[in-house]
C-alpha cells in the first residue's frame, strides 16, 4: 500500500459542499491499495503510521507519535498515488487495485484504524472530494509497505 502522510494542525474533506470528515491536529493520510495488496500490507501501514515519530516533544525534536499526542487521523482514499508517469505525460493507474478490491482494503484499513485509535475520520471512497488542510511544519512523508 502507498500513502502520503501529512502532519496537520487541521484538515477536512468536503463532498458536494458538505463536510464529511474533519480533524484538528493530527495526520491526514492519503492511502492507495495497489494490485497484490491485502490485509497484511494494510496492517503494516497502520502500525507504522501510528508509531511514526513526527510530532515535536518539549524540546522541539520530532520524537512523538500521533498516538502520544492524541492527534486525529483523517483517512482519504487516493488511487492516484499509484500513478506511473514513466510512459509519457498522461499517468497510468494500472498499479492501483481494482475499485472493488481497493474499497475492500480501504474499508478494512479504516476499521482497523478505528479499533486502534480514538479519533478517526474519513473521506468517501470513489467520490470527488475537496480536501482542505493546514500542513504543520510542513511535514509530509511518503510511506509505502509491501
């Protein structure tokens, strides 16, 4: 699975003018299932992002996880993370999981996140979403698990 994690002071997702997910300080997690991914990859990705030390401690050093700071997670499906731009100027998305499998793994990932973390919000799978965020730092980290 591929993800881009952004440390935020706030973030929200709107669909059709209505807010469907919103957090204060925490992580905006853009996530994409690729062909061949399954629950093990989703579990490893979640474990990694929950423990990733990208929040400042009292000395200003990036030494605390989202769990330690009790931050929120805003999880947004983003199949375009699987873009292959090596063949020209129009990206190919053939590495992304097929929509049915992508939705299944996204739903699994969200369910596991909700079981492990108290504040989890989401976007809507396969929907035109408007994502607003205030990137804190900025801290933006690509994270891929195989």
